[in-house]
């Protein structure tokens, strides 16, 4: 009986965390960017579902050397990224996010990484996302 109650509590906690309001700020620290850096900002579509997706997507982008800021919008399925063009490129950011299991408008997610994300984060690969033109 204790095991059943404990299991139900764990499932409830997981589901609740997936449904949390995704408007929370990024939990990831940006990589070091020079004060004389040539920063540029871009926006592009990224598929995902919830605040757990937001955290993973932003962490993947911030993990790219030269990225100063990353903010994924769960409703628009779009990320805004500011980065140092002398240290990285937009394709490096797309590739890092895809490697973490999420489709971007230019790069499909790594299949193994997608399979490892929580069930609540496993999105429809045909889901609409904000596409830049």
C-alpha cells in the first residue's frame, strides 16, 4: 500500500512539473561573453511542450560558447537567442538544441536524445512552431 501511494505521488509530481507555467526565467547561466563582443540576436522555432522543455532548450542554447541569453516561449514555440558572432553561429545553436532532443526549424532532433526526454516533453513532430523568414 505504501509503495502504491509513493508511486502515485511521484507520478503526480512529474505531471505537475510538466504543467507548470512556462513563463519562468531561464535557469541556466550564460557562457562567458567578452565585453567587446559583437552580439547579435536571432529568433527561431523550436518544438516542445512545457516548462521542463523550456529549461532543457534554454540550457542547450546557453551551453554553446558565446551565447549570452536564451529565452524559449512555450506558447509561440520560439526561442530568442543573443550570441557573440565571433565565437559561434546560429547553426551551432540549432545543432546544440537538436542534440538535446528538440526539433528546430533547421535541424531535426537527435532521435536517441528525443527518446530520453520525459514523456510529457515528447512533442508531435508535426507541431506548428514559429518559423523565421
